[in-house]
């Protein structure tokens, strides 16, 4: 037994030794390259990994004055508090629903747009349409939400249009039943044009002889779209879909924080906005960190699973 | 190519549909411009449709004089954060991507993983905030420069680009006695100009539009960037519109003030727009090759 364990230990030890002596040799040879990495590594350690070390506050009754090392350990108390609170189901439901809306409406929109761009005859006209549709991507969240607030107000443009159809004037942003719809429309407006670029790029690489062959065989416009255009961008669609699935829980906190108000919390409050309120407005640091940790771990699992699926389905993966 | 009647109809409908999309995309911006140039009462009544009503430039005068020139301070802050921040980001991104692009770098995979992992998992808002607090960086300009200083995705974009440059160039330079830094500065960076410009523009736009963390980290009025000031104005204008009497025109000025500030904050982006469009498309392509 004893001899066995030492005989295992020695190679490991010498492996380490040889690795470090090789590393030492390499560092000596490529001093400059390693020197370049000092600042970035320091940055990642101090501003990304040190906060991860700080995540242990999720298991503590964290106090600012005592810090991480002095605060009392409470085990899973914060997690229990969150799961038992009414906020758990509410924020989970809203997060999942808003993400589903994104997948159903915001995901296909750029694909359709790219296909339609592709059918425009005349390079200039196509370019003009594209230039206009990309612009919203460059408008900041504050301006977009500010505009949405204005447009949805009682004297805003949305009410003007709605009143043409006989609707009563109302402030749509204060009505919970409209919040998710408004938010979805806003993200579609902001991202559809820009997100279409990736599909346009895929469409450009489609072999035009395929279209010619199809039309010789008597396929009409619609049939060519279904049998030539669509299959050729399918790999891109699948890849993008998997990336979106991996980010399922990452509903942009900043847009919702700028858009929602207490009257619409019941449909607008997501996990990330809840973390923001609890942590930064109520200073319940431990609770917020615990909710953030749950969110982060579920997100990590989603990314891992979707990447695994991607490797199986499309043979392309993120790592 | 011979077109059937049905196909012609398709092209016409397609063009009309895309025209509507283009109008929907651009209309809100035109509305902002028109509202900023209109007289406050028509804006408050909501009677602006497309063109300005009762043309006046008072709101711009007010923007300039608002709160003893708070807008200038915010503008200057934004420029500082964007210019210095983008420079810091670019330098750090190159410093990360260049060594990692060398296959011979021992330990490179560990550092690559260290960088990549932050894309999939982060500590979350509160530990990140408290970390800034521990470093006494809350309410400092430095914190804004540091937050999101290296975006991992751009590191990989650049790393992929560096790797597409043939190794033989480096070997030849090495034979001539050039060092790594010299090779990076004089061979790799000039060859990667388009990738570098793309990444500069990505950082620049996100820093220009950044709101959330600027509002979390900064408290002092004199340090806040334009977006945070704009947010305050938007909230103020809402509050005024709800509480003020209909006949007090002065309070409604808050509304045109908001629009004028929006214009002021969008204009630099629109000036850069032709470049932005070109290089952002390029960025999507570089990213697509990898993915």
C-alpha cells in the first residue's frame, strides 16, 4: 500500500515540477508576452473573480461593517427566504414569460426581415432600407424607454392611433396587462434590424445557381424561398436559437428598470430587477446575492446544455 | 429574367412593407427632433405628429442654461468616459488577445478559460457593487472606466483575427531580431486595423449609451454622464406633467428640454453612423466566423 501510494505520488510531483520548470523556461523566452498579460489577469482577478469570492455573502447575514470575513454564517437561510416569498413565483413567471415573448416574437423577426431584404431588387434601395432599420440599435436605453414612456402617455402617439379606432385614452404603461407587450415591441424595434445582419450575411453566401436551377424546374418565388433560401440559412438560425436559449434568464435589467413602475410590478418584475431593488434600494445584500447566485447557476447550466445540444445538432459550438 | 404577375405584386408588396419598417425605425427619432424644435404647449398637448409646430429654439437655450450648465458638465463627463474608457478597453483587450493568440504560450489555455468563464457566469450585481465599495471606488470616475473595461467576447474576436495572420511573418521578423512587442506593434496591429476599428466602435457605442452602472456607481452630480442626467430629466418631466396645472407653460418646458437633451445625445452617434454601420457589420462577420 505504502509503496503504491508513493509510487503514484512521485510522477505527479515530478510532472508538476517539469511543468513549472518548462513554464519558467517559457516565461524567460517570452517575457514580453507574459508581461502583457499581467494587467488583464489582474483585472479579471480583482474585478471578476474577487466578487465571485464575495458570493459567499449569500450564505451569510452580511453586514457592511463586519465584511465577508466577519459576518455570521446562516447556511441556506437567504435562499429559503427567497423561495418562500411571494416574489419567487412572481419574478420567475415574469422572467420566463418575457423570455418566451422574446423567443416567439423577437427571434423570428430578424430572420424574416433578412429574407425580405434579400428579395429587394436594386442595391441602392436595399441599402437604404437596411440603413434605416439598423439605426435603432444605436439609440441608448434611456432614450428608448423615455420615448416609449412619452408615446404611451395619455396624449401620446399610441393613444392618438388607438382613438382612431374608438379606444379610450389611457396611459398604457400604468396598466400591467400591457407591460410585456410594450417591452417586447420595444426590443423588437431596437434589435430586429441589427440582428438581421447575421442572416443577411448567411444569405449572401447562398449559391445563386441554386435559385436558377429551381426556377428552371418551375419553382415559383414562394417555393424557392421555402426550398432554397430557408434551408441555406437554417444552420445560422439553429446556432442563434441555441445562443438565445443559453441567455434565457438574462432579461435586460436596465431596460425594465427604466420602464416599470410599482403599479406594473406584478407583470414587469423579473429576477434581475428584483435583485436590483432588494440589493441596491433596500440594502438586503445577502438576499440579493443569494438570488443572483441562483440566477447565475441556472444561467450557467442553460449555457452548458445549449452548447452541448449545439455540438450535437449543428456541429458548431461556442467552445 | 421574366417575371410573372404574381412575382411583380410580391416585389411591390415587399417594398411597401420594408418602407413601413424603415419608417417605423426612423420615425421616433424624427419625432424627437420635431418635438425639441416645437413650442412647449403643443408638445404637452401631444399635437406633434411629424413636423415641428410653432418652431422655436427655446428648449435648446434651456438645455444650455439648465441648472448652471449641468448639461455641459455631463457632456464633458461622457466624453471623458468614452474617450479614456475606450482607450483603456482597447489597450487591455489587445494586451489580453495578443499573447493568447500564440499557441506556444504555456498556461495560455488556463488564462483563456479564466477570460471565457466570465462570459457564462458572473458574481451578480451586489457582490460586484460591494467589490467596488471595498476598493473605495464607489462615486469615482475610475470605477466607470474600470467597469466592463475588458469584454471577453471582443478579446476572442481579436484573438481569432490575430490567429488568421500567418505565423511566417512573425518568424521572419524574429530572424531579423525583432522582439515580441515590436512585432505586435509593427506587424500585427497594422494588419488588424479593420478589426481594431470595429472593436473601438463597439466599446465606444456601449460606453456612450451606458446607463445602469453609471447610475449605480456615481452619486455626485458633477461626475454623472449624459445618460444619467437625461434619465433625471425624463423623470422630472414626468413628475411635472402629472402635477402641474394645464396653463402653466413653464413646467411643460421640462418636456421640450428632455427632447432637446435627447437630440444632443443622439447627434454624435448619427455623425458617426456611416462608420458605425460599416464596421458593426464587419464585426458581426468576424464574430460569425468564430461562432
